[in-house]
């Protein structure tokens, strides 16, 4: 077995080596922040960013698949599959996988989103070859055995139950439903008890085969890494698994499209006996590639991005009506969402919503003050630079950029974009986004009469 | 005003400068990991650890006060006070405080525990003087105005309600009560709705005066910092506030004592309509200074510290009975706790508890395998080294060490202690700790009959 597979590997490599292309996408200073990309035969992309001053490295693989790729009956399959990839391969049991990384003090995990799935391990730089070997093995050699599917079903049902027990978490799923309805983007990443109970090992295996082709994957590594060494190790691991045989394959393009989301004035309420009412007031936002996203980032930061933001000041600091209040944006390939979250006692929900709505309306009409814009620009720029020391955050940035934009942006360019945002641009995006009629999602002890009053906030 | 206070500053400084003592506690290599300490007149300690390869710094102040310093009617005062320190000083409004750090992209926060309170800001190294100025001002110049106490009362009641809505969080408060009862260590850090409603601005002000004396504070900074510059800035800030006048004052000693906690077989159940039952099975653990803590760390890691741990493997990986299952230790000055948490569907709670109890009993009797110990040692050592790149984590380590142990330990010494743990030591601490009869706390839809069966787990 060993000799046969290594022969096959040798042949595939020599054919393929000729066509691997390496580019330096961003040239850093003193070796810091240099981003390189190699596209291997088989269509597998490998991007790295070097940070020689650290002793650690984060290695990740991004898959171009998320819950929006699921049909209604497959809802939850992407996330189920993410769990199953930890359950064992032809070479490793579940315990082998977890103990390999645990034994060197690394952290390994994965996350599933609506448009991508990511698996990663953060380790000491000397343990990087181990991390590469384990993560590549998981992605290419998962067995997805019937008994693993059965045992993991229980774990996922527990995860769904745990999320249900955290109303501040599941109100975000409700908001996606309020805004996007029963569509791929509107359905929950975890699936539902019914879809999880109905999923079979066979269907999940087919889903795996279809979506984990090397052309759908981006490998990303950041930290004290050597690009060519990473490429060699990744290539060897994928070739050993027989995964790079279609030497003429090309990577899939980023998702694209532009969708006009028009949801307005919807109200969805889940009556539940919690202490707080958890609400999200929001509207359609911007797609990931929208040029206005830098101005939107400044707007979102000033409105609800920190302790000095308007919503925090008005709702919490001045009136003490909530502990947690913030705004956020979610961007997808073709559309996006903007939302304001607050958790407060049910008796105060109308006051809180009125304050939030008034602020949104006021900013839609008048924009922000120069001082607020200056502060928000400083906040975004400073936190961008502070994030440069975290190899996990860097791996996320370059992996997601490759998968979702198909290009990399240097931190200097990002800082330039943030600094270039003008008050007029902020005013324009505030008018476009905040000027829309909002919708509302709420979870809490909100009986008929109180629930009815919630419509005032979206009138 | 300005000239008067700066004159006073000049005089106090010159008197005092003579007695400031600086020591190098740990000599790092190439400037990395050097820990220095200066005790200023007034009894204020300043510790720093240098990490010249980063561009950031974390600055924190630790106060020797926690919820265990509260009488029953003061329960929640330490945490209430922590909130109030963000509400404004003679020099800054609440908005001034938050916008100063937001504007440079820094993050500022605080946390209150049972034995200490910490305030910190993480910023770019060039913004360190700003962070020092803001945090020192908050600690020395808080006004604690009546209107702030009133507004913040609402925020804290919301925080209590939010915690109540997260059963996986509040089961930890319940476990403290199960093990320690209605004592200072057994009561919740947040206080209760009743105690928060009863606290007056006057009582909180007195609490502030008593517990925020410089002799009760430790200043800690980590990252690209210059020790002498930090000392000068901190000193200037405290002197400007008139806070270092008792030049003969000496720092308070770490908390001490040894308390024999004997709780065994207690069961406390809160019946609540949640999806999951949230349970903690646990027993008395080790005090912070106990020599067996290194062996206990290895034991805890192998038992429930990661994906390859026994409990994760038995409960989740093999049987799919829970999403979240882990063990943990809490150490206080004079006692400690060891606990196993699991969240699972109510119908499975007895199976989960039986598996956990059986594992505890088995390890109490037989210890761990050599392989498990090797892996746990590797996990602790690796994660310790990985933690060296996070200036926030380093600030926490040196600040807490100074406050709670009165001494610093180098990472090399920590690694040596971890590596030196022997199977016999693990066996001994497993027998001592896990061999005790456990107690149990549970939150979930557990009616009389099911609740009664919970006693089996602690029989």
C-alpha cells in the first residue's frame, strides 16, 4: 500500500510541478506582512502571510461552502459535515486528530458560516508541519462513517438546544429569517431538529464530495511561516490523498451577484419566558464588494461600535436601559444586513426601540458630526493595526480575502481606504441604508398586547 | 488650579523620589520577558514585562478587592463600583473616557472577580501614555455621583437579567452557592436584584475610599514598554491626583490562609424551562498556593481540558450526549473548587452524570495513564508558550502574580514545574481531590421526580 501510493504521488507531482504558479501579492517591509500565493495543479490555492517576529503559526483551510448552498432538506448539512471531519480519516481516529494538536498545546477548531467553512489550528511554529498534516488529512480523507454520523447527530442536537437556551444568540437567527425568509440565506446554519434528524450519512457524503474538491478550497497560513515550505507540505499531503489529479482544474471564482433586498416593516416575535427581551432592529445592508463599505464601516462604528458610540451613550450610559447594545453589519456576496441589537427588561423595550429608531432616523437625515467621523476612523484604523499581531486574525483575513474577493489588500491600503472616508460619503450611505424602513425581531416575554406595540418601532 | 496642583506634585515627587525601589525580578533573553518592579512611595507597585517585538501594549491596574470583601448587604458593591469608575472623574466625563480609547482603536474593559478587580486598556505602543493617563484617572479620580449610581443601577440589573438568561453561565454561580453557601465566596459577584436596589451612592463611595488606596493596587504593563517611562507616567498621574502622599505606606500582603472546605453530597436544583439541563458535578479543590497545583493542572487537563480529554471523549465523542463538556478548577487564597460542567437534554442528564462520576471515581483510584500525562504536560506547556504573544495575557499574568502571590515566576520556571509533574504526584492529587464525595448543581426542566434521581450522582 505505502509503496504504491508513494509511486502514484511521485508521478502526479512531476507532471504537476511544472504548472504551480507562485506570486507575491503584497510586498511587506523587512519580511513582515509579505503575502504570497501559489496555485497548485488541481486548482488548490495556498496563501501565506509572514510575521517573522512571532513563534507561532496559524494554519487554516477555507471551503467555498456554507449553509446558503443547502436545499431546504439539506439545511444544516454544511455544519454537520464540519463536525464529521473531526471524527476520523483512513489514517486517524477522532482521538488521534484531537490528541495530535492537544499534545503540543495547540488549539484546533472550525466554524461554519452562510458562505464558507473554515478549519484551523494555531500552534508553535515548530509544530506547523504537524498542523498541516492533521488538517489536510481531515479535509481530504474523512470517512464519514455511519456510526460517526449517528453519534454526532446527538452532539448537533445538543448544540441547537444550547443555542436555543441563549436568546441573545438565537435572536440573530430570527433576524435572518425576518429579513430573508425561508431562503438559503435566511435559514439557520445549524439546521433544525427536523432536518438534522432526517439527514443520512449518504447525503452528507455526497455533499462532502461535491463541495470539498481542491478547486473549492483555499489554504491559508500566517505567522512565522516559509511560503515554499508550506506549499510543499500541503502539496505532499493532498497528493498523498490523491486529491490533486485533475492538473488542468482551476479554482472556483468568488461568489458574485447583486440582489435587491426590500424587506421593510416586518415584525417577528417569539414569546418566551426570559428575563430580558432581546431585540434586533435592522434593514438591508451592503454586499461584501460594495464600494460604500468603508463609509458604512465608519457609520456602523460611530453608531454602535464601542462605548463612545451614539447608541451606547444614549441607551446605556445616559439612561441605563440596557447592558448590551450595539450595531453590526453582515455582508454576503450579493446582499447584506445592518442591525441594532439590545437586551433589556420587557417593560423597557418600547423606550429602547424608540431611542434606537430615533437615532437611526436622525443619522439618516443629518449624517454624523465631524468629530464622530474622526473618532470612528481612528477606532477602525487603530484596531486594524492592533490586529496585526494575532496570527489567527491574519490567517482569517488572507483566507477569507482569497475565497470571497479573489484578491488581497495590504493593511496600508485598508488604512488608506478608512482614512479617505469623507463626511459626504458617510451621509450618503446613512441616507441609503438607515433611511430604509426597518424590520424587527424580538425574543422575550412579549405577550399579544406588548407584541402589537412593537410595530410602532418599524412604522 | 493647574499651577497649584502642579506645585504640589513637584514637592511630593521630590520627597518621594528617594525611596522608589526598582528591581529586576526576571531577566529575559534579548530583552524579551524581562520583568521589572518598582514600589513607589505611597505603596503603589508597578510591574512590567517587555516584549519589544510587538507594536502594542496592555496597561492594567489590579485592585485587591473582590466580592469576598463584601458583607451580605454590600453584595455586588465591588462590581457596581467597577462600572461606576467608567462614569466620570473630575477631569473626564464618561464619554471622554470611552472616546479617548475608542479614538485610537484601543480596547478598554474591566472585570470583577471574587478576590480582585482589574481595569485595562490595550493600545498601540505609541498610545500607551494616553492609556496610562485615562486608566489612572479612572482609578484615582472617580466622582461616583448620585445620578451615575442611579443610571448604572439599571445597567447592572440588566446584566443580572442577561446572566439569568444564560443557564450555562449562571449554573456556575449556583455551584459556588452549593459548595460555599451564603458566605462571601459563595455569593455572586454581580450581587442580587435586592442588594443592587438597596446600595446607596454613599456606601459605594465609602467602599471605594477603603479599597482603592495605592497600597491595595498593582499597576501592570506588558508589550513594547519601557519600565522607567511607565513608572514616571504612573507616578505623575497618581501624584497629580494627590494619591501618593503617605510616603511610608507599604503594599498590602497577598491574601493568605488555609481553609478546609468539606462540602459533600449537596444537591441544588433550579427548575427552569430551558432546552438543556446544565449541570456541574464537583468537589473542594486546591488553594492558589498549594504545591500540588501543577499536578492538579495536569490532572484537570487530561480529564476535561480539551477535545482529547477523557470526559470529552466519553461523553461527546463516543456517545454524542453533549455539545459542551469540560472540567475546570477555581483557586482562591485559602481554598478552591474542582468542577465538571455538562449541558445536555434533560432526558440524558442521568447518563451523563453517571459517566462523569464513573470517570472521576476511576481516576481517583487508578490515576492517569503515562500517555495521558505526557499529552497533558505537552498541552499545558505548549499553550503557555503560545500565550507569550498576547500582551493582554502577559499583563494579566504579571499583575495577578504580584497581587495574589507577591512574586513573579518566569515562563521557563513554569514550564519546568509542568514538566516535572510525575505520575505519582498526579495519582496522589487525584486520590485527594477526586476521591472526595462530590456535590451537584443543576439548572433545567428537572421536576421533582427527576430532581430526586440526581442524588444518585453524589451518592
